[in-house]
C-alpha cells in the first residue's frame, strides 16, 4: 500500500451524525480509529484528536471523500445561465443585414405578448411615475437648449419631439424598456455644435439638420453591420463611468437651479428662493425615503413594494401640495415661484414662432463647406449617440433585471436612425434611450420576491438546487479542511502530514495559521456570496420584469395629451418640483454603481467595506489608483463639455475603452486584480 494513502471505512452513525463529522459536515474516518462516543464537554475536533492513536502517520486522500451528486451538464455553470446576455465570442461586426434579421426573428415572436403582458397594476404605476420623469427631463433639457441656441431649439420643440418620437420608438425598437429622451451628453454636444457653427459662420439649424442626416446614415450602417456588438466588449470601466457622467449632469442641473435662486437676487425674491428650495428638497427626500421603505420593517412586503413603486408620484404630490400651500398662505406676491413655461400659441407653434423659426429646416441654406463640416458633426455625434444609446441598453439588459425576451441591438439602432432623421429635418433635439429614465422604468417594472405570483418552473428549481449544491459544497470543504488541519495540529507530536491538504481556493492550505474567527468569517463570506448569487425570495430581490411596449408608449402619449388639453394645468407645476425629481433621478441612478462605491471607499470604515470583489484586493491602493483614473476622466469630460473645445469631447468618450485595454497591460494590476476591479455586466 502506498505510504501517502490510507484506507477509509464507513462507520455507523452516532448521535445522529456520521463518524468523522465536524460541525455537522460529513467527512471520512480513517481505519483504525476506535468508534468511541464523543468526550463529554469537548468539541468535535478535540474528540477526533483524542481518538487518534499515537505515532500513526496519516494523510487524507481527498478523492476518498463521500461522493456527492454533481449537476447535470446543462447546468454545470449557473454563473452563466443567461449566456444570451454575454456572448464573449460575438464578432465585432456581421455581414450586411444578418444581425438585423436575427433580431427580428428573436423579437417578433414576442411582439403580441409585448402588448398583452401590460395588463398589470405595476404598468399603471410605472406610467404615472415615468410621465413626470419624462416631462421633467424634456422641460429641463428643453430650457437648457433654449438658453444656448437663442430659442431656435427650446422647450416646445423638446416636449413635442419627446411625445411623438417617444411613441414611435417603442413600436420599432428591440428593447422597449428603454425610454427615449434628451440626455446630458447629447444636449452638451448640440450646444457645442451651435458654438462651432457660430465660430465658422454657418447657420445653426441647417448645420444641425445636415449633421443629423449624416448621423442617421451612420446609425443605419451601424444597424446593418451590427456595430453595436462592439459595445458588448466594453466593461464596467466605461459603462459605469458614462453612467456616473449622466447622473452628474442630472444632479448638476438640479443643484444649479436651486443655487441660482439665491444668487440671482435681481430677478428672484428671497421668499421665492426659500420656497423653491423647500419644495425641491421635500420632493427629493420624500422620493428617496419612500423608495427605501422596500427594505423597511413597517407593514408587510406587499405594502412596502407598492409604496416604493409610487415613491416619485407621492413625492410630486407632496411637492405640489407644499408649493400651493405656501402660495395660499403668503400670497403669490411673496411666493412668486417659477412655473413650467408653456407656449400660449398652441402646440403647432415653435418656441420663437413659425414666422421666425418654421418647423421644417431649409436644407439649402448652407454652403458646401458647411455640409462638409456637417459630416464631421454627424461623425462626432455618432460617437456620443453610440455610447449613450448602447450603454443604456446594456444597463437595462443586465442579468440582475431577469429579462426573458431577449434583446435586439440592431433593431434599436435602426429605430434610432429613423427617429434621428425625422428629428433633424424639423430641427428638434436628437434623442436616445436616456439612461436614468430607462433604468427607473425598468426597475419600476421589476417584481420583487414572490410578488409576481408565478409558480416556479422546473428549470428554475433545478438551477436553484444547483446553486444551493455549490454553496453547501464550498462551506463543507472549508469545514473539512479546518477539520484536517486541527487533526494534524492537535494530534501527537509524531503525527505528521506527508502532503498538505488542498484549500478551498486550490492553493496549499494555511488554515492552521488562522483563528476560529477567521474560519467563521470565511464561512460567513461564502454564505453571503451564495445568498447574493441565488437572489433568494426574501421580498427584496428582483425575480422577473414586466417586459412590454405599452408603458413607454403611454408615458409619451400622456405628454402629448397634456400638451393638447392640459396646458393650463402644466403651467401650474412649479419648476422646483420638477428639479427635485431631476435630483432624485440622478441620485437613484448611482445605486449599485461600483465606480461610485469605490469613490467613497477611501473614507469608508474598513469593517464596513462592501462585499464586492474589488474590496478584497490587497494592497488597497491599487483600487484607489484605478478609481482615481476614472475620476480624472470624469472631470476631464465635464470640463471639456463646458469649454469652447466642447465639440471634441466625444473623442474622449470614444477613447475610454482603448484606455481600459491599455491599463490592463500595465504592471500595476495583475490579470486577477483586473478581473476583480472590472468585468462585464
């Protein structure tokens, strides 16, 4: 018999546990160890050590452990159970039209259910919530564009474009959970294009329209050659930086409004400034507080989920009530708040009037050099729109949202090409799938815990069993190795191991250098990762999402109906309420963003570090350097957007992923550390 292998025999169970069990975790028992009962007052490890005969060299053969059933091949790796979300072998481009045809084959079978599945209370709640969010988004960016384009592209154009194109896009696109709207990067680029036209002596609207024509052509080619596949190679480094950029734009615009109330003393009364700040903060904090009630302890989970769904709607109601209560108590003279500006000339009028600024742009009112400049403008605009659109869709398609109907990136780009061409011809701002409204829309349609009321399928049960098996196997192996180390450590001095046991990570075990507390922490860490992986139905984990096309259509239909029939009511909405909602949208978009979490890691108590892979990197300064690089890039993009050279900021965005690839080749981070810092969604 080889010296490094001992025989194992199966002993009869004692006290409800098989012999060799440590802490309830089964393990093999070496032959020759007497079957004595546990020693009173001793731990299982001490009992095993007391049974050890003297001077018996022993080495555990891990292959002799009791066999356990293994998962079937189709469920061998549940971490990739949704490989349709992440296909690492997908080509960067495909033959002309092939990807678009495949998208149609994927999405058309679901098209009817995209309408019938919308008959849910959650859909009604989402429409009521997103209506205000989309309205606030359109009004805010419309006002911003109006100020920087001398009224040629203002709130009226933005609202009407949001309403009409917002209804068309979900009928054509591949991922209808995204919400069409103006975005910060797109608005910043339009303003930069305006500045470029002024510097070059080219009229803004013809320059913009021709840039849009070229831009729509680039989007068409992107759809036909599946260029959106490239975005699936992009990692969190770029995606989360871009997401934080969008949130920063939202938060900056909201805070800038409230600060301006107090700094612009020549036009804003002190009472108006204080009232506006109170109303905006009440709206923001009400939405944040009620949204957090999902994880609270009051009422039952169903009530808390409903309250969280209605959080923005309740917050808007509270803000409106406070605003009009202040006006009723102090009078409109002392609380002359800033209200939503709506044109009195009807929906058919432009911001400057059709006499000054007609709806259709004169494409002939530009020189040949201006058209050449428009080609460059369209190309740079394509870079911004490519990232803005596809990163948003990627975030919506994340595994955490438990989507089942697939996606259609090429369908999205084709729908965007059509919408962009129409918007360019009438001089309305370009729109994409806006990140913050899209994520809020998707999360509002998600079901948590068992609130969907659907029975678990056999496939889901099998996957859950396999995940449970891996979790228990990991904890079992930790305990077995600890048992082995203690047996060797507490036995007689003559007991020696001729080969070290294997640790859970596959490296030589050093558990004997760790305390019981370390073991408990290891087991707790394995258990917490298992719970997070399994998304156990505790009432707060996402279990599925209501995928359909009705809610985005209805949100924008309500905006159109409001412009037609409720103009007076819209004019009575204080801007402070919408800015408070703007602040909420930007802040809520930061939730779960690892880049944002790492920013605060430098001042976080080490005992309170998040249970994320990046927090386990040692030394931690490597994490801080990685985060600092992203912060510098974020500041650079924001400064560049506000500068006279803002026209070229899309180049920086386009270079983010190549920079990420270069960072991976440096000596500062190992491939394992890069994987822990950065990964795909």
